[in-house]
C-alpha cells in the first residue's frame, strides 16, 4: 500500500513537468521563469506543510492521517484541469486556440493569470503530498525492526521511481489524445481509488488479526536490545514536544542531509523533460522522448538494492544500524559525480546524459531510503513523523531555491529578449544565422511570432540556419564557427519592420544601426541554456558528499534518544 501511494504521489507530481513544455507552455505563453516560479512555490509550500504534516499524522494517527493526505493531494491534482477555463474567463477568450493565438499585451495577462491559477492548484497538491512520507515512515517503523527498515523504505520509496517510470508512458499520450486537462484528472483520480483500499487493509500490527504473536515479537525486537520499554498502544507512548525536537543533534543531521540533497531529485524530476526538448529538440510525447524518460527512471529502480546494503553490513559485521546506513550513504554519495559528464557526453548522444542522470537518480533514492531510516534508528516511534516532517521541510526549502534559481538561470543563459536578433559577426558572411531571443516560431524558413498559424514553435536560444530550426550551438557548428559571436538587435531603422528584416538578411546595415545587448552565457564551452544546465549539474553532483560530511560531523556515532 505504501508503494502504491508513493507511486500515485509521484505520478501526480510528474503531470505538470511532462505537459508544460509541449502542451501548456504554448497555450499560456510561458517561459522558464514562469515554470521555475510554479515549481519553487510548490516546493516551499510542500516544505512548510511537511513541518506540520508529521505532527498532524502523530496527532491524528497513521490511518486517518494518510487518508486526509492522499484525499487532499488527489483533489489538488484534479484542480489543475480547470486552470485553462479560469484563464479564458478572466481574459475574455473562449478556447485554448484563442489563448494560443493571442498577441500583444494580452499575452502577458494570459501568462500571469494562468500562472497564478496553477500556483493555487499546486499549493493544494503540495499540502496533501506533504503527508505521504511522514505517514509512510511511521508505518514502516510500526511494522519493521530497525535492521529491516531501510530495505522496507527502499521498496516503498521505489514507488517514486515507478511513478516516474509510468508517467512518460501514460501522461504525454493522455495529453496528446484528450488534452492536458484530462491527464491531470485521470492521474488525480487514482488517489481516490487507493483510499478505498487503505480504509479496509490497514491496521496497527498490535491490533491486526493478520499479525501473530511471533511476528509482533520480531517487529519489537529492538526494544529489548536498546533497553526501552515501549507500550503496545501508540497512545500510551511518551510524546516529544515539537520544539524539543530541535534540541537534538540527530534532528539537525537529518535536516542537513535532506536540505543538501532533496533539491537534486526534484530538479531531475521537474526539469529533465524540458532539458531534452531544449537541448536536443526531443518531445516527451514522441517515441524517442518516451524511451529516454522511461530508461532514465528504469535505472533509478536500482535503488531497491541500495536499501538492502545496510542490512548486509549489519548481518556480516554486526555493526549498529546507524553506522551501516552511513557507510552505505557514503558509497551512494559518490555516484552523482557521474552527472558531471552528462553535458560533455551529451554532445555525442542524448542517451549519455539520460543514463548518467538515471544513475544519479538511483543513488538519490538509495540515499533517501537510508536517511529516512536513520530517523527510526535514533528517535522513539512517537516522534518519527514529526522529525520526518522537519527534515522534509528542509528538503523542500532547498528544492524551492534550486527550482527558482534554475528557471531564472536558464532565461538569463539564453539571453532572453523580446524580438529576433541577428548575429553581428555573421553580417559579413553568408551563414545568416537568425537567433530566437524569445520563445517564437518558424514558418517557411523564417522566425515569426509564437502562435502564428501553421508555424512550428521553437524555444528561446534556438537558431534558424538556412531555413532549418536547431539549437544555437548546432547552428554555429554547421556554419563552421569556433565560438558564438555577440548578439545584437536593430535600433530604430528608418524603414518599416518588414523592410528592415529584408535589409538585415541582405546585409544592408551599418554599425550605427546596431548595438550589443548581451552575450549568451558560456560555461566550459557550453553556450546558452546548455551552459545553465551544466552549472546546475555541477551543483547536483557534489551535494551528496557535502551532505554526508556535515551529517557525520553532527552525529559521528550511533546514539538513540530515549524519553525519560
């Protein structure tokens, strides 16, 4: 049940990332900054709610708490489908086609209103989803002894990978067949189905007729080892005050570990589909895009074995659970370093970055299964959901920072502006590379305004080389240039706009008629948005090692907390 709940959780979370670039972005005239704002707000709301979700689950009980959580997030998922209708109402248009074909100042209004609509729906989704992991970790602590918890956690945590795995096989196809709105509704409805099963299937082990005495003794074997007498009824356990949680170094170790690493996984989750489209022109609704995303998340399924590794260490060496998990987490912390090679190898094939990001994702999920289990190792059961919520908040804050900064970075890296531009250094040559500074479109070999009838939309930073749209880096390579020259735009030429375009293409232009406005960002040989992605990949690759070092400094040895 925990596995399926986590699967549904990540399916709901993936719908937007798999539909925004291809379906939602053209309709509402978004750019990366709009998407970055939405994902960052989701992250911070999720983070704040995680802080209280754990206390909520502790107070209400596992069964009722989980029901409330999944009910709220399923409703929030379905609410996304109504954002288009609300936007149409406020701007006075009557269809998605009219929204997409809008021009002028109304574009800004459409983008702004639609963004706030999605923000509202996303906040409801975040409030509910915040309860998933605190409740799931609490159930794991109720049903498994410490030595088995990391493996049990890795199994239900693999639901995140399965959700991400099923998502590219279903969501883009649903959106393409019935519209992006129906994709949100269908996926959101799965949560309501899960609720029906949970009501009848879950009971605490001490009260369940399906758990015998020997199994209960196995589950509670750690109580005798640690010299802790724990009541069989959860309500009889001593409670840890909320602010008391912050007085322990063990809490801060968990908080630091989550803060340093959660944003990495969420970045991979939210931005990989857009990355493939922006850098390689691969759409997630097409065969290659589906295959790439499927492969990426199939690799993350290796994380199931990551949860088993500490158990192997414990059985072979007899080391305590915390030491075994920290040893395993150190091993996993080295694998994300491979993501540093994603961009360099991506120049050969998109399969290389996909495989390397998949390995990084598998390492994260293995790390995640173990860091969650350290809470059960260190804290009494009555405090597990609360501590998990506090750490989840820290992870959400880091995700908010990374998502928001990524959106701003990608817009800046592309040199985003309001009009097409011509490359100054190419004016005296025959290459004629035209660069799209804003999200625009191509029609009959020319860049035109986005939404133009019959035109193909292209992202900012792409170029038009001999009538063919392609990433700017590829256009420059085809033109035989060694680097990207500066970008310029026309200034008040004394001719009509159409005539000015013709004059530019025919090189009838003088130095006084142009001005340098911005170079696309360069970073280790990558230009524009690819440079921005490389910067983020560098941050992601070292986050786990830094997190592990800080955790080890805070809690160098196993020291469980006992409430007197």
